[in-house]
C-alpha cells in the first residue's frame, strides 16, 4: 500500500490485478477490462454512461495493453460476459494489432482523443471559474480555437511522423511517453519550435549506432512521408487519418492549456483523473457510438451462451450489416 494526498492507494501485483474478477463474479453481470491501472473510477463512469441497461457492471484496469489481451484470450472460466477495451496507439500502423473476440480497440490513438472536445472543455472550465461566466462569453474568448487547433494538428502531425519512424525502427528515444508539459510553448499553447528542433537532433543521434541509414536526409524524408502508411496485409483501425493517430494525451493537454490561458481557468491544476472525470460528463455520448455498437455485437453471443441477466438493446439487435460497417 502507498499513500498519496493523504489517502491510501492499493498497489497490486500483476497476478492480483488479473485475478480480482474472481472476487466480483457473484455480483457482476458483465466485466469490462481496461489498461490503465488505478483508473477504475474514470472507466466505471464511462461504462455506466454508455451501457445503462447493464445494471451490475464491474470495471477492472489491468495495468497494460498486453494484460488486457492476455485476459481476453484466456478461457472465460467465470462464465460472465466480458469485453476488453484498449487504446489503438499505433497498432494498425505498426502491424501489431490483435484480432481477439471480445477485445475492442478505440478507433483513436487513445481514450483521451475523445475528450478533446471544445464544448466539454468550455463547460468544464466554466464550472471552475469564480465568478463563473456564460457559455457565450467563454465561446467569445476562445474565438480563435479553430485556427489554433488547425495549427496544432498540422505541427503535431509532423512530430508524430518522427514518433512513428522511431517506433518502427525501435530507436532508443522516447515518443508519446514524453510529458506534454515539456513540449508546449506557453506563449502559443502549442508545440515549441525549440523542443522540436532539439528532438530532431536527439533522433539523429539515436540513429548513429544501429540505424545510420536514417541519417541520410533523403532516406529519412522517405520514411517520414510514409509514416502513416499501413503495412502490407494490415488493416487501418483509426477512424480518420492522421488526426486519430495523434496522441490524445498530448492533444488534450495542449487544448486544455489553450482554454486555461484564454479563460483564466486552471484545469491543468486539477489531478489528471479528476480532470478527465469532469470532462467526460460533457462529452457527447454519440462520440462513442461506433465503440458501443462493436461492444454489443461482441456481447450478443456471450449473453446467449452464458444466459446473462441482460439483453442487447433493441437498437443494436438484428443489424448485422450495420454492425459490420461499424466494425470495418
């Protein structure tokens, strides 16, 4: 056990994280497994928001993508319907996406991509302003958001090309794990040119030992231009390109920084989990419609097989063509 902010937080071993579901079997109609250890509060709200007809759900975060895949691949000895939901990351671009019954990829780089929503950001910021302002006032203060966002996507796409080449070539250099606070230029709320120039230098240094070919400007440029290409025999899982292949953690930080600066709020001063919980309640439910459809498509046969205490909602029944489209 460890203590943080005056409260005790349980620290589980990998084995314990993967076997907690046994304790909840008797009181659970459906298990939902996610990656991020300790984030059950966030994903519990997410699941209950999107699957209100399942009254007894249990959300468990296993501490990593591979752990969720391992869980869903294993025999369902508990006899309870289950779904694994994991971040797409760069899986389709790197050719390592898994095809496992009961496991669903978000159709964006990560869960945070869905939280990059201007209405959600504004409404959350307004709730934390003292005194509060009207939505119209907030909207006026961030009137240049669309231009800011377009510039951000353009610049971060260039950064992501380097991240993808680094991941494909297994370079010893960090990518999406870099803290967004290191990347941001506070004056423009976007990506620091100085940071990007330094990253390019570190990238080339990382190529010296095992990837000297990437130090050729022509070869590197060719690799960067092909960064978002799907490998032979692969299948694109991201909904749009390149936007949904960009790290939502980074994009959400930049967008939140922009809102804080324009409105005088301090959303970035909140704890990450608390901030995400507050944003989630303002994100339109239909943003997740395709994910919900995929989950019900997977749960249908499990409900029948395990004689579960809930049913597929009418909206998602007998729509094989629609479900196939959603899964495409």
